[in-house]
């Protein structure tokens, strides 16, 4: 080989190595899986806030959601639960959820309606005969309902979990007829819907934030509350009330919510994961309420010395009065057209 040919051969070899090297590295890396996919590896940390103590179904809802979302995302979602409204009141929580300072919140629906009126249709007095009815109806209107809630509040429904009827507990006397409730000082959430229902029954209720209720009962500022049997146990209301009347005006539900801005920042596969985890959580929670938690709570309350009176003797009258003021609810529920559409859908799927 001449000196000229030798130089040419070295140059060709140099060029081959120069151009082939990146491809060889990529191939080697791909084979060993060493090229980290930044998107897939990122862990999304979620703060999930709620207002129940750790022995309350709201906490069990949060725990179930965490378990499923972490499993289905294979660890890409990491959820920290904050119970007992430790990050702020209901109103503050919805505000920070919208702004993105927390990512998720499980409120009582009656605490969502002040900022998302369209969700109020879920609280129409005496509308629900069963949890299945609520589930079927929400599934049928989910897209419309969610679009409205996002527009009104900047927060998104992942699922609505049907809990239990909010029964009436008071410290003064057995309430067995509508006459008996009149004159009692009853606390309701700060939603216009229970306020109007109680007014229809001849009671002027006291709207109060959740965090103030126990002390207000202790100090007799209020004498009665409406909450599910399970809450009478978890919040120890049996210490400050005595008589329970099983009214059926409101089947409580708790939505699993995410800030809309945060939801939109998640990759599409994780958006599907949070929806699937929320839907499965709803099934679990509805089943536990249906078959276990309400019955267990009633037993505990009797052991604690409470008097469970069953439904009022004249509950038809409670229902008639509450239904007679339906038109007054429209403004607190996103308007007449929406309420009528919701009822129509509800009737068509049940
Ligand atoms: C309320 O009465 O304000 C609610 O039921 C509180 C809650 O359960 O989050």
C-alpha cells in the first residue's frame, strides 16, 4: 500500500466510526433499556384533601383511591392523604384546588354546590330511592355535568360516590312528625338546598361550616344536625345528641375531585388511570355503604345510648313539602332548564 492509499484508508475508517457510533450506542442502550424515557419515569405527587377523621368512610374513599391509582399507574402517581380538613375549610379547599395548590379533594356535595351550582341537582330533596339510581343517572349525564362543574369551579369530577341518607339527630326531643322538628335549632351545610328544604318544613336552619359543628352542639348553639349514621359515629356526635330520625330527603354523595388545570397537565394515560381508579372506588364505597357501614353504625349508636326512631310517621308530608318548593331550588342548581333535563335523564334510565 502506498503512503497515499494508507492515509485514505485511515480517513475512511475514521468517517465510518464517526457516523456509526451514535447509532451503535442507541442500539446498545435500547437493548439494555438504558435510555430513560423521561415522561414515563416522572412521578406525579398528588395531595388529596378531605374533611373526615380517619375512621370515616370519606377517609376510606381516599385510601381506596390511592391504592388503586398507585397500583394502576405502577408508581407514577404518588398520593398523600390529608384528612380532617387540615389544609383549610371547605371553601378554601375548593379555591386552592382550582388554583392548583392541592391536586385532589373529596368534599361533601353540599359544600361543592356554593361554587359549582350545577352539582346541586344531586341534592334535589327526595329524588333518590337507591344508590344504583344515582349511579345510573350520573353515568348518563356525566359529560354534561362535568363540563358545567369545570366551567363553574375550575375543578373536575372524577366520580360521584353515593354514601348514605342524611338523618336528623338532635339533643332535645324525639322527632316523629313534622310538628316535632319545628322550633329546633338545626345546623345545615352552607348550601341553599338544605336551607330551602328545612324552611319548607317550617324550620329556620343555621348554616355552619363543618369544623364548627361539634362545639356548637356542645355549647347548645345548635340542637340538631343532619348527617349520615356513619358520621354520627366517626365524629362522636352520639356524645352531644340523643334522638335520630331516619329522614330520606338527601342521599349524601361525595365526589372525588381533581383541579382541572392539574388534570390537563397529566399525560393521557394517567388521566385514564385516575378516572378508572375513581370509578372503581365508587363501586367499592357504594357496596360497603349498602351492605355494611350503615348497619354497623346503627348498632354502634344504640350501644352508645342513642335512640333510633326510624322514619317519621308522616314522611309523606315531609316529602310533599320539600317537593312543593322545587322551583325555588333552580337558581342554586344551575337553572330550571338544567334541573328539568337532569330529572328527565334520571327518569329515563331508572
Ligand atoms: C357537612 O355536613 O358539612 C359534611 O357532611 C361534612 C363532611 O362529611 O365532609
